[in-house]
């Protein structure tokens, strides 16, 4: 017998749990109250997903009920890091107020550099709320940098300015590394969610043509829960606030430009993330491998989308261990 597609089974299970929860909340019992019929599936929009399922597959709140709790925890943990390490050094990498970065320096001379690019559905997030991992890397002997950049709403629905700013920030770090005791030849990137999408775009930059620097400027990257082809994203509800064009979709779909990838990548997703976020990571890993480029796929068992990046701050966590290994730090 042919089984249902994984995404359909996952959604059906969520509907069952939601129905049971609603009954208990009303003071009844699962036996006494009849279950509501499952929603009728509409026309397929992407793979085996109809529009409602596709929209949900790009909406993490549908799969992570503790989203607000975890995000608040990250903010508090970032405040704690600043208390222990001190305020970061702030540098401008571009002319507009948002084009800045927070540097948490290490005491090791000529140290490697890890640049973190935060997520937020391209709509939100600030560097100050994503410094929770700084302490780990600073104590291990690496400079830790978190970027600020424009969001897609402020950019009028265009993702291109975001990608351009992140590219310029990485180039700025390369050119100015020695001024703060960093090694320009040991730059690594780490990122989460929409930040991982932007970082993927950075990794396929034509560095020689656009910035007159070596094609392997970035020596390694650990990308968590990213989006690497924008076709499905464009079809989802995210297309309501991102003004996609064919050119934008093509230019900012990293998976379509693997000939320019010169960086070993570690890719990761959690088992409790949406089916599309899991698929995007698996498909990208397979494509990179098929292109003959170095790639490793990690799966966080039991982690949802917002819990995964917390492991960047733990030397024994899935992502913290991966970053330290890639940077050859202990």
C-alpha cells in the first residue's frame, strides 16, 4: 500500500492534536466530543501541498508554539553575554545607519573570525538580540561579529538590498580584519533561517569580479534552517510582503549558482521544523554534493526552528560543535 507523503502525515497529525487540545480546553473529553472533520484539500500548488499547507510550511509559528518563549530567551541570553563580555565594538560597513556590525573581540592575536547573519523572515531581527553565542567563540579564540542590515519591508519588498548589504559587510570585515586583530584569511560565516538564505547568496558571490578579492574569501559556513531556492517561497504567503520578480528569484536562489560556490558548508535543520524548511536543507545538501562540493548535513533531533540556533552557543551542541570543528578551535 502506498503511504501518504510525509508532509501530509505531519499535517494530519497536527490537526489531530489540535482537535484533541480544543476538546480538553473546553472541559470535555476526547471520547464524549466528536472530532471535527479534516479540512478538504485544495488544488496542489507545490509538490503535494495545497495553498493552505504551503503557507503553513513557510510559517514557523504553525510548528513552534514556544516561539515567543525561545525568542525572549535569546534576547535575555544576549543581554547576559554583553554583561560578561562588555558592550561590543560597533563599526559601520556602509553609509546608512543600519549598515553596522557588532564585534566581540577575542584576546588571541591574528584570530579567526566568525560572522553571524541573523534570521527573522527577512522582516525583523537586530544584531543586539543575536549575540548569545559570542561568549563561546570569544573564549575559544575567535572574533565574533553580528551584522545589522535592512529588512525587506524597509526595502520596499526587495530582498536584493539585504543581500547586497551582507555581501558588503563580509567584504568590509575582510579588508579591515587586521585593524582589530583578525585574520582576513580565516573568515567563517554562521547563520539561521532567512539569514542562512542571505548567507547562501553571499557564498555564491563573484568575489573577484564584484570586490576584487579571492574567490575563497569565506573559508567555511554553517547554515541552519535556510532557504536555498525561492520558487516555493514565492508561491507561499511570504509573497504577500516580498515583491518577487523572475530576476530576483533567479539571482537569489543559491542552489541555481553552485558553480560559484567555493566554500565548504555545513547545513542543518531540526526534526520539528516545517516540512518545507527541512526539504530545502536536504535538497540543497544533495545539490551541493552532486556538484562535487564539500558539504555536511546535520539533523537536530527534537529541535524546532527557534530552538536550533541556541545550539550555536553550546560547545557540545549540534551547531556549536560544528562551528568550532570547522574553524579548528576547541
